[in-house]
C-alpha cells in the first residue's frame, strides 16, 4: 500500500503513530525531521511518485482550522475547513491536488487533539451553527482503516452539535460509520461524475454502483447524505449522460432525506493547471479548449448553456431548497 | 536525431573493482579514459568510475550529465552502487538506501522507494572509512555527494543508491580483498535489475512527449520559430497527440506552410474542431 512510511522524529513514540504503523511491519519506516523535508522538496515528480506513494506521519503546527474559500459548500453558517491529511489514494486526473503539491506522498497529521481544540474553539467563537469541511486536501474516508479519522472526529462533533461536519468523499470505506450511531450534525457528501467521465478520469475510485450502495447503507442507518456532482466536465451528450447518472442515484436513495445536492464545473487555478499540464502533457482532458476567468481555468462548454440545462434537469429530481451551485 | 535511445541510466561507481560485474552484466564497452573512465552500451546504460569520496562522486555526476549535451532535456536515471560497512548486517547483504545523511555537512536525503523494495537501510556518508560503526546505519563514502549532484539534474524518483555490506564489527575493512569485492558486487545484480526496469518505465513516461515533440519539430525545421513560438508549437503538438490526432498533425506539418505564424494559426484552428 505504501512504498515507505516517514515518521517525524518528534512524534515517533506517540501511541497513535505506533498504532498506525503496526500493520505495516514490512514497509520501510524512516525517521525524518519535519515532514516538509520529504514532502516539499524540489525536483519531485508527482506523476511518477503517484505510482508508489509513501505515507508521511507528521504533526501539524499553526492554523489547523481555516476559513473555507468563498463559494465553497452550502449555506447554514460560517464555513471552515481542516485538513488532517494531504493528498489522496485515488488518482482523479482533474484533481487540483496534482497542481498544488510537489509530492504525491500522503501526509497524515496525527495531532488530532490539536485539531480538536481548534475546531472547538472555532465552534465556540461562532454565533449559531458553523460548518467544517473535511476532505478539501484529501479524501477523508479513503484512508480510514489507517487514519481512524471517523473514529476520532465524529466524537468531536457529537460533543459539539452546533458544528456541522461535511465529509467530502468518493470512498466506500463506510464501515466505521455503519458501526456507530449516526450523528445529526454530520453529512457524508459523495461526489459523482457520469460513467464516461468516471472511467476516463477517476482512476482507482470505486465504481458508481459501489458508491451508491455505500450511500444506501448509510442512509438506511440514518446518516445524512449529500450528493456532489462535481466537477462537471463538458462532453458530448453531457445532459443525456447526467440523466443516466441522476436516475441511477435518485432511484436508489430517498431523495427527501438528502441533505443537499450540488453542481460545480471543472475549475482550477491557472498556476495549478500549468503544473498539471506539465505532468500530463499527453492527457486528453488538458488538450481541450479552455477559458480563463479571474485566474481560474475552466473548460469551454461543448454545448449551449450546458450547466444551466443540467441545473434545470437536476431540479426535476430534487427540490430547489436542497440544491446549490458550487462556484 | 542523435539516436533512437531516449533514456539513459547512469551508474556511478567509486572503484573499477566494484564496476567489473556490472560491466560484464550490461555488456558495457569502454567509451572514454579521461578525465573519467566511462563505459556504455547500446541500450542507454552508462557507467562512470568516480573515484572514492563524496566530492568525487558529485563531480562524476556533473561530468557525465553534461557529457552528451542533453539538449532535448530528456530525463535520465541514476544509480550509485558500491560497498558499505555496517555494525551487524551480514557481509553480502544488499539493500536500497532509504535515507542518506552526510556526516560532514549534516545534509539528509531521502531516495524514493518502490513498493517492492523491502530490503532498505539508512546510510551515513563519511569522509574516512568508518571502523566503529557508531550508529545503527550503513556507512559509505560517496552516496551523499552522488545524491546531491544527481538531484540537481534529475527528478528525485530517478535516483537510487544500492549498497552491499563489505565489512562489519566481526569482519573489518582490512579483510576486504579484490575477490571479495567482486563476489559482493555480483550479489547486487539481483537488486539492480528490478531497479533498472523500474527506471526504464519511469523514463518512458517522462520522455515520451519530448521524443514526440522532437520528431515533429524535425518536420518543420526549415521554419524559424522564436522561443515563445516554439513553446506554443510544442504545446500544440502535445494536444494533437493527447487527442489521438497525430496523423492529422503530420498532414498539416507536411503541407509546406512557410511561416511560423501561419503554422501556429492553422494548428490552433484545427484543434478547435474538437472531436470527443
Ligand atoms: S477523490 Fe478527490 S481528492 Fe482524491 S484524487 Fe479524486 S478529486 Fe482528488
């Protein structure tokens, strides 16, 4: 699973670290100074590294809870995000992480107690509800068997009901959720693309069918579910392809119980896009016509007002109140 | 074009004795004598005898990286192979190095590993032969200089260090003979071969687009391009390739457009007719 496990000297004796590395006795364990010595080096190649990524166990200092970018997520209070992990075990070709980081290695920040105190401080500082997104710089559930993220952070939010946790994922690692009672202030937000895009661009991601099955189980258990149709990648027969996907999803789930459904197009900061093109000059997705707006690159619409058409169609399945556009 | 070999793997070895089994294994032929003894074969593998010590290893890397004048910017693979000492590892133990610390400069390097690499060790590069084996790591005299220099001319994922234990607390450096070195180095081949094939795969990915660009540039070499036009042109080549439209690209390049502007315009216009 990992080519190596790097462990910061400072945390090498922590119980959580020992627990994480225990099942990987065959994997080389290497003590390093600060994680940046491995993660932030120049001359790394993300694409090559992605073939044999390593795990880096580290302690995160500084701001552990950050203001969410404007336009990210749903209404309902002040929005924040926190990243207990950097990078993801999946390999979506459209993922901005490829352009953001020099390294494809996974960094897991194991000082969960520090995250807890900053999350709690942030919750206390807000009037009313506040929202916390996890899975902005990673997929929070995908590494659950290693990170025990749910195990720890669900308890934090259970004790702090005015903090709403959204776990953004494409993973079917939901056992930890199914094995415990649901908490009302946690939303599991699953992202989907139509079959054609999923096959072309979402490498190593569980199939649409498996993800729907995971959501069915979660919903039956009483967990709040959200659906994210992001990023929309323009293609011929876009609306028809999304229609198939919408039917597949909304026929399987209880639409009335859904927390929210969102739509957002493929967008990437120009600098990240440039780096990603350098890594994958042979990728068809990046050979397409693009446009630049406000420093963000997006694909040119291959149809006429495709996003609007998708929005209209989506709102025939879900009520207007549950829908938002992520831009 | 200089040759059909679009990757190079460079072995950096301190001493001729350490190099012998590699020279035989890869069927390397003498290439230069001075200032460095270099061997190479027809499959893109080169070997340079650096001499002992970190700064010699570093100089040898710089020398061989500039030797061919890699004007197309192809990525190259790097492997430092040699003997090392360790407090208690058995003689003949071969391993990939997972961490290199320079005793002199205190710099630390972390070579990338592959999922298959199970036998790995940390390594300390020292200036003089280590007889006390103070730390629980292997000791050599070149790796830190090698890695630092190689990381300046190549991606980190293309740099490997492979060592074999030649001395330990029970068998000192003084027992090392020519015969022992040759026997020990023979053992490294089972570690080297998979590393070489990994490198070939990585280089194929990294160099594929460069090869393609250069092949297409050949077709329009009579046209003058500014640096920025050339970069635009290369990106257009890449996009045609990524879209599976290389035949169309060849047709356009062969239709005798005379100016750089004309060609760039024609290629961009054609690309806009996207087929998905
Ligand atoms: S699942 Fe999300 S975080 Fe992971 S690679 Fe795909 S887009 Fe990136």
